[in-house]
């Protein structure tokens, strides 16, 4: 067979279903080729295939076609079986080869998503994004695939480049050409921004939580007047009296159903609570837009990981002041009423949540240039139902931990002894690892893993206490090593997920269909 015959034989398998095509193309190596990854560029055929548990990128081209394109990819060349003139090049799914793929295939470059419904699929392990893409098959939501916070990067010892690698290779494997976002999540410093720009992230979530003064809600008036003087007024670029007078005892008509007003004390509380945070956001924004003036980016502001609820007036105040400070945002994550704990459904009065959420939506529509972002969005099914019923609203949902839990579920189903070890280890770490997370698990309600049958292990993923124990200990599970310097669990878990990839994908697709179903419009 000549090169064109070989390429034609593979191209005929391209379809809407990403089935695996088994082929023996070189030596005795048997490849399982992802059908939707097969694509031709400048007479070179590209595809991703598995050889056992390992995936690689492959290029097929005529021996005389060796070009700048083929040379852009680092790999090992072989002769295709039965052909004297056809080369197959085996390339690792590395950062260098990912950058080459992005150079030649525009659909693998992250985009600005803008004002559309979007869903953030955080992937702490790096093997879930293909299933995330498949879960969107019947949804209008756009995907943010490369999403990781600095806290997650630190706990998993991953780099931003590795997160981007995983997302891009998943996009290429799935032949996903509808555009995806890349969220540099919960950035706290300008150094964080620099780190994420370097790897091509486009959405920057600023987290000024350390500058939010939660005590402002309850502080005595005398102390309030004293504390407000210490706010970073230079960073706010306005005098205290002018800012307070701008809002105190004023009525703001948000919509025909909502009018917002606050007395002087309420305004001062808002200023104390969020003033330093606004100044920090301005500093972060100016750094991004000045240092990287020609770099496409969009900004989310997150004040969700705070103790104090963001009132409708405070929401209006935050956005109105960001407008004054010339900070353009694409989304805002307020701290909503109720409890958005990690890995479990919403805790709180759903009627009150609906009432308050509708006010927040009216404020968003009043300004008209950003959307609400829902953080800690994993498994908040009761809240999704409420939000999904609201017409003409645009939402961003952000998840991360739930994909990790679904990965552990694969281990519980297919390798229960491995999961038992992970569960016991997680239980021993919970009290230490929970400190920076909003959780309430009671480990006294959980037993040693050996006391659960294999069927009961799987049912533990319906247990809120167990879910949160597993959720917050991910960093240690994915990084701890034994005395020999070998990973205690990481490699075993990765091998399990690779071996049972079809199960992993199916579990994730079903799980995220549950997340997305409430948002479907009839």
C-alpha cells in the first residue's frame, strides 16, 4: 500500500462516535486509534492512539514529505508495515508536542468564551477532560477544560503547562471543534497571573478573599468608623466621604421589581468589607492588562470563599465600583446565602436562595456585561434546578472535586482493595487537610475500610461525610511517596483509570449529565 492508500483506509473511520479502531501499523505494535482524532493537515495524517495503557500522538506521511510540519513534532519514526515509503511517527503527549499541535490546529487553542452559559470542568488528575467533552454533547454550555486553582496546583504538584496539556490532548482526541476556555482559577497575586499567562490561560479568576473583612457585618459603629479609615483609599482612588455619600440613603432602580438602598452605616460596612478587596482587584487587573496588553483575556471576580454573605446592595456596590475603576469583568462569584460545601449538595433554605438569587440576576441584567459564576458547583443539584428554571439568565458553573471523586469511584468498582487503602489514608489525613476548605464531615460516622463490603464501598459515594473526606485529601493521595520515593497511590490510580477508561468515561458522562440536565431548555 502507498501512503495515500494507508491514509484513506484510516480516514474512512472518522465518524460522530469516538470508537476505537484497532490497527497493526508498524512492527508488532497494535494500536487502538480514537476515530474522532483522525485528521489530515498538509498531506500529513494525525491521530491519537493507545498502545496498552499509554497514549501517543501519531503522524503518517510519505518519506519524501518530511517537512517543517513533521519536524515540529518530537518523536520516533518507523516504517509502516507493508510500505517502503510511508513513515509513522510516534510522539509523546508532551508539552512541546502540545504547543506544536496548537500551532497547526486552531481548535486546540483556548478561546475567550464571553457571555454564554459555560461549565468549568476542573480535572485534578488529568484524565477526565475527554469525558467532560462527551458529557456536553446535548448541552448548550461551552466548556472550560483547563481549569485549576493555585491551591490545587500546589497540592497536586502539577504545573499550569501540565493542566493545559491534558485539556488540549483531550480536545484533539475528541475532535472537539466548538471552542473551549482555560481558567486560571483563584489567583491571589500578580505572580500567579504571570505563571498562568505563560501557559496560555485566557480566563483569570481573581480571588481577593484575603482582603475581605468579614467582621464588617457585625462590628460596632465606633470601631467601624475607625476601621474604615485604614482601607486602601489610594488603591480605590477616591475619598471616603465621596464614596460613602455616593451610596448612602440613595435609591437605585435596578428593575421594575427591585430597588436597592442602604443607609450610611450599611454603606460603611460594605466599604470596610470589600474596599481593600476592590483595591486588590484593581491592582491585579492593571497588572494583567498593562503587562500583557496584547494578550486576549477575560476576568472573573470571586468573593465566594468568605464567611459573610454578599447582599444585593454589596453586589451592586462591587460591580459599580469596578466600573468606576475601569475593571471589566466577564463574571462575578458572590457569596450566596446558605452553605456551598465541597462535594455535596446545597445546605440551606432553597426558597430563600431562590429569592436572593433572583435579586442578583436582576443586578446582573441591570449592568448587562457579565454573568453570575457559581463556585463549589460540584453536586449542587437542588440549586441547579432553581437556576435552570430562570429564563434569560446566563450562568457559569465551576466544578473540580467531583471529577476526582468519580475517579475514585472507578477504583471502588474495579479495584476495591486500592480504594480501601485510599479511604483509610484519607480518613487519617482529614483533620489536617480540611483546614482551607468549607466542609463539615464527621469522621466518627465512618468505619475502617475493611468493615465495608465491596458493594458498600461504592455506596459510600452517596455519603456526604465520606465524599468530603475524600474531596479534601486529594493532594496527599496524588503526591505522597514511600521511603523508596515511589508514589503511594498516584500511579496505581492512574493505571486503574487507564485500564478501565471506558468505565471512567461512562461514570463521568452520567454524572455530568445530571449536572447539566436542569439547564436544558425545552
